[in-house]
C-alpha cells in the first residue's frame, strides 16, 4: 500500500499503517505491506504522525483462491483392497494455497461395491472395481477420482470337526461334519465334502457333509475349498462297532449317604454290556452340599448337603448316568471345657478366656454357645467365651453345641478376691503444663500426687503443708484436693501421705515470692530462611515455656522448662527451615502465670539482599527508609503472587521487629 501526504511540503510526512477487519481480515506491516488472512473486505488506514490526527483509508477486497485440480490416491499408493477390509484414501488439492482445500468423498460402484466415510476411509463390500471421487467444497466443482479394485479374500485354512466335537460314530449312524473356513471374511466359504477310506469306510453327502459309517475302523473326512485356492481340511473319524446307550450309577452296597469328610466308592453299570468302550468319566455337581471325585469314582464329601454324581461315557456317545448322594453332618459327641492355660481360677475384676475342645475333631459344626451360672460367685461371659469375673465365689461355665445334638460341657471356675496392692512411691507435681515450684504470695498452686504402682488398691492421699520452721521460712495453706494457697514469703514443704497404712510420703518444696511474675523477651532482628534464631530474655520464675508460631499460626517449634539463670535465659535456639514461610513470626513465652509475646520477620535471601542498602549484613530502619524513598521498583515481597501496595505494607511491618 502507498499513501500520498498533502500538502507536499508538510513538515512531518511520515505515517502509521493499520488495517480494520470488515467481512474479511488481513495484517499490514509498518512499510504498508498488506497480507490477506480471511476472505472478505478490510479497510486499510494511514494515520499522520505529526499530531494532526489526519487519516486516509482504502477498502480492499480479500479474494478466495479456488481449487484447480485434485489428485486421489490410496494409502502408500495402493490401488486395491481386500473385500471387507479398508483403505485410507487421500486427496492432494492444487494449488496448495487454495482458500478451501476440503473435499467431499463419494464412491461409485463399478463391477464391485464399497462404502467410504467422510474422512475418506474406503471399505470393500463386493468384489470388483469402484471409482472413488473427491469433490472440492469451494464451489469450483473440481473432482478428482481413482479406480480401486476390490479383491476377493482367498481361503487359507479349513478346520474340519464333527458335530459337538464327536470323533467316533457307530456303524450306520449319521454324523454332521462341520467346516470352519479361515479367514472368516473369505469371499467364497463353500466347500465340497469327500471321504477317504482307512481301516474303515463311510459315505458322505458332498453338499451337506452328513457322514454315515459303512464299515468299522477309521476314515478321513475332507472339505475342499470351492474358490480355486485348492485348500483342503481333514479330520479322522472312527466308525465304532457299538456305543454306550445307558449308564446306572450307584454307591458301594447301594449306599446313598456318606458322612462329611469320609469317602464312598461309586460304580457305573454300562449298557449294552458289550459296548466297544465301557469306560466312563466321573464328575460331581454341587447342590446344597459339596464333594470331590477322582478318576476311579471315589467320592469324598467336603460339605453337608446333597450332590449329584455323574458318570459320562467316553466313547463319544454322550451317554450319562447320575445319582444323588446325601452328605451327612458329623455330630458333636463330647465337649471338654477348661480355662486358658488350664486355669481353674481368676481374680475378681479380671477376665479368663474359656476354651471348648469338641470331639470328634472333624465334627461338621464345632461352634458352641457360652453360658455361666453363679453358685456363690458372680460373672458374665461373652459370645467368644471370655469370662468376666465380678464377685468372689464359684461359677459354672457351660459350652453347648449349636449343631442340634444337645451336647454340653461344663467346668467350675473359682473367682478369688482382689489382693491388696500397697503404695510404693508418691511424687508431687504442679497440675500445669510447666512443673513450677514457686508461687507469688496470695497466689495458688494446684498440686497432684502420682501414686505407684498404678494398680495400687487405695491411691488416696492426705495433704499437709509445713512452714515457718523445720527448715522452712514461709507459710501456706493446703486443701485436701491439693490446692496450695501462699500466705507467707519463703519456702514451705508439702507432703502427700498414703491412706492405705503403708506409711509412704511424698514431699515437694514450694517457694513463695513477693515479686509479681515477669517475663521480658529480647528483640529479634529480621531473619532469612535457614538462619539461626536465638531466644533471650529475663524472668523471675522458672518453668518457662517458649512457643514460636509461623505466619499461618501453626507451631514451628517450642521449648519446655527453659533454663533460667540469675533471672535470665539465653540458651534456647533453633534453625529456620530453608523453605520457611516469609512473614511475621510470633514468639510466646509463658511461665504458667503470665504470658508475653513479640514478633520478628522472616524474609527470603533475595529480599534481604535487596533491602540491605549499606551491605552491612543487617536490615535496619534506615535501610527501609532508603528503599522506600528511592526509585526502586516494587517487588512481590509478601509472596502473594501480586505486586501491589500490600508489598510496601509488608516492608513497613518489618520495622517493629528491627534492632536499630
């Protein structure tokens, strides 16, 4: 495109090219080279650069490029496809830059037929030739075509078999022969039947394939393909003298019942008695019961109920005989009841697992129901035979068979009293998260006594407090619930005495102070990920706990019973994780009476380097002031995925945690 600027002596005659889409689209370069991208009209504009806002425009039509020719080919240049198979067709449209290169596929029957999909996939349906056509969709009516041959699928294999896989027939009996032709899509699947005599002889209908034995022995049945492939399938058939036509199945001594787990020999009476092959194959079908049977007919019962025993002739006749056998349950005859480990007694309050030994061991249903009867004692028993001893005395435990036999077994169990367990030790502690041993005058401490062993018979104690004498300088009161009230400055001794007569005493010295509890945390400078943080401060009580919370209020780490020396603590430190979340961290110090907290900031090393203007390895208030007053670009300091005023707010929030 070109633009003529008027007047000719305009001071700045340079322009800016642009294009506005109408029914079509295009692009234009800074030199005015227009390139059409969609058919239709566009408006080309030239705008003066001298600030006059003068615009010149021109409507341009983007014309379509029609198809000139189409060449149709089969995949890999193929010109034929087997009947029933598919061939992908393709269409090469010229010119290559035609506006619409899409085509419509069609197929025209010749001596053969086929179908074709919208994507050009041709499928042969009848042997012969067809013409495949690709017609341009751009209105040019250009057509490309290709003649494709639909080839016949020859027979490659014939599998011959007798009906129901029969390989033997008696003299004079018919047998339908079957021919399976492969491949399944062979064009001509018809065959011609014939039979070749071996040690026997037979006749066969060449069309229907019905074979009829005419002499005992073997013959070879042939199926020959009619499609000129010359393929022949064969099968040897035995012409048997006489087949089994009846089988009677019975159990040994005409038994129709066998006990579960035992065996019964089955027998098969074959008719006629002079059948050429009197062998049978044994099988068993589960009804309400189950069993197995071996090749000789030995039946073994595995589940109570009924089964059907079947004897099948193996001479190809398909003759079967069957009978129903009942599998009877094995009843329980005796139950022996005893305690686990042969125990005959149990302490009241404890449990004892009862055991029921059922005889015979192969009883079909060996389950029992448990019951207990208190003579002079009391107890309960669970469905699993767990005896719960309640009161001392004698109880009778009974196991009753659930198989309907009514068999029971019982035993007597002695429930003995619980033996006395004396107190061995008593330790006193403050019932708080920190075990403090000091309290401010006028304050209280809730004490608790830990009595050992845990199964002591009597764990109760009596509380005493001693002050103003006996080595003590303070005074206090204590309730029988262990609540100590400080009444005089100094030390007192608290005692917890066992009430079981054992004479065991637990002691603890408590300090009563005049000062109110205090905690002061030393400030922590801004830290970077992976840096060591030291916790320092002052307090006038021990039992100090320090907890560090991350910006999301989760606990990063904590220290219990922090060591306090001369009112100061300084030996607690930890390392920030390399992936520690940037933001404000909270340090909480608690001694069980008061709590105080302070904040410190954690920032990525990249943020630290950016803010440390004087490169002294520290971020101080003057560094923040220098950064804010400079023209430094705003960064995503708070790592929220955005650069906004919240990043400056985050930087300002660091000031409260800095050491100047």
